C-alpha cells in the first residue's frame, strides 16, 4: 500500500474542463495508471467555493484519481473580503463537499490578527520585519498570533466541524473530515487538537479522517515545516487520526526532503499515509513550467535550454506509462500558444475536436510533471547518492534525529542556517535569536 498521496489542486488549469461537451474519460484513464507507482496514490482537490461546478464533474467523471478532496474555500472568502462567513454560506460548501468529495477540509477560525497600523513601534512590538509598512496591511506575512483568542477560536472551529458532520449525516454522506491544527508552535498544536476533541462527542470522532498542519498562526519557513513534521512522532491523538497526516500547499522537492529523511529514520512510521496538495504543477500549465527531475523548469522563457529535454520527457512518459503516441507538432504548439492560437493552427478540423485534443495534451503534460515529481521524491528514500547531491548538509543531519532531545540539539546547531518565517506572537518581541535562546 502506498505511503504517500499526491493531490493535484485546481486541475481546472487544464482549461475548459468545466464544459460537459469535452470528455474527461481519456484523462481519467491516464491518471489511473499513475496510482500505485513510486509509492504514491494520485488524487485531486477542488475548491468548493470557487469551483463548485467543476467539483461535481471531477467527482463523477474523473474517477481515475484515487480520491477527491473538497477544500472549504474559507481562505478565498476572506481574501475576497466577503465579510463574515454565514452559516448559510457554510452549508452550501458542506453540500458540495458531502456530495462530491471523499475527504473534506474544514472552516477553521484562525487565532491571528493584522495590526491596524504598522509603524516602527508596531514592528518592534510584534517583531514584524521592517519591510512591511502601512501599504501592506493585507500581506499575510504581517499576521500576528494572538494567544488571547486561541481557546475561543478552537472552540468555534470544533463547532464548525460538528455542524459539518451533522450536515454530512443529513445528506447521508460518508465524506471524511481533515482537522487543521492552528497554533504558534507544536505545543499550541496539541492544545488546539485537545480542545477540538473535547468539544466533539466521542462517538463522532469516526468522521475525522486525518490531521493537517496550518501555517497562518505558526509560520511557513523551512524550520517551521520541519518542526511540524517531527511533531508527527510526538502528537497525542486517537490512533486512527495518526494514520493520515496532510501537508497543505507543498509542491517543491526541497520541502519534501525532510519528509523522506523522517520516513527513512522512522520518525514518520511506515503505516502512516502522508498526503500533500499542490497547485505547482497544475498552475505550471499556464505559467509554462514543468517538473524535470527535482526541479521546475520554464518554457518558453528558457526554451532554448529546456524545450527539447521537456518534450522528450513527455513523449517517453506518454509512450511508456500512458501507452499513447503523441503528435510532435501538437505538443510543440500547445506549449507555446494560447487556446485561440492553437485552434487557429488547425483550420480544417472542427473546433471542438481541436479543443478536445488540446485538453488531452495539457493533461499529458500535467501528468508528466506529477510523475516526474513522485518518481524523484520516491528516489530520495533509496538512492543515497541522489539524496546527498540535492540536499543541504544541515538538513541531512535530520536522518540521525529521532528523539525530542536530539531535535532540540539539531535546532540549536542549525540556528540561523535554516530559513525561518515564524509568525510573531502578541506580547512577545521576538526575533530568531531570541526564539532559539
């Protein structure tokens, strides 16, 4: 059974796939061939707020994915400044999730705030980087963790989860729910989980399918990522919850290296599923970016250097893994042209036929990027030379770290050498040196 699950976020980047006159059957057959390869499942995530129509189609017609995840869209609602999210709006999301996903994300109440004014005194008080000013109040990096609202936010989140479970029961949905932990360090994470479980009846815990690590109140540097991963071995939780951990928005190889190291040394047990979602490769379809080996490379911006290599990779992948022969000219055109420009190249063919071909080509390119990623991530577990060739020595030391004391010693040793982006804490004038003192 695979130990990892790659979750492609925003598959709609492939273009026009919300239009029912274009079939997803071929692409569904193709992605099914990836499941089980290189110790991975391959699944998909849609946003129940921004992609409600596609969520239904993805779930009913794109069955080649191992599972379908339904995001709540809460972050997008906040970003769009729609105001307080009402119970009616949440129920619309629960309807989408309950009917069209196997796993659902929650509405979590995050214990952070953004100062009303960011001046020199505020910067000093909260330890916020001086690069932020009054023009960047909406910048997520200017958030401050607030311990005073922590307990109430956790209780409100538990209430949201319980309402979500009740709504799923109402529509006879079997969808599982992922708890997202919030807090400024792993001790806060544990407190958050304890409050959640205390406020959800024991008999409803079976609806909870796993645990995810939230970043807004914690931070999202490499150091913070590593702390969260080590917490997998320390968390106190019902056994079934500790069998599935989800990493939010991770799609770069350097961020997955610590996962491989902790899997190799047993910090992450063999029977634990680690899933991770990313729009890195789906979004690459519109940015001209593709995964080759452990790197993302660009076309056409750097086409002279990378084009032939990328095209050869995709041709080989299509033939050996998907079992299809790609037209060289079509692939070359879809990499460089917009949809109207691509269609214009084939004036003697029906528009819908050309568009369907373009969609299938885009999916081939996407699945190649995913395949390249999971293949090379899996290689980190077994190929010592390869692992050492792409990994910083300070990170490599993690393979010898198994106990909390060893982890504390490692953190002290590498302080200032591993990037940190800790969310400042209200009432604490913190900087990196003080944090490690």
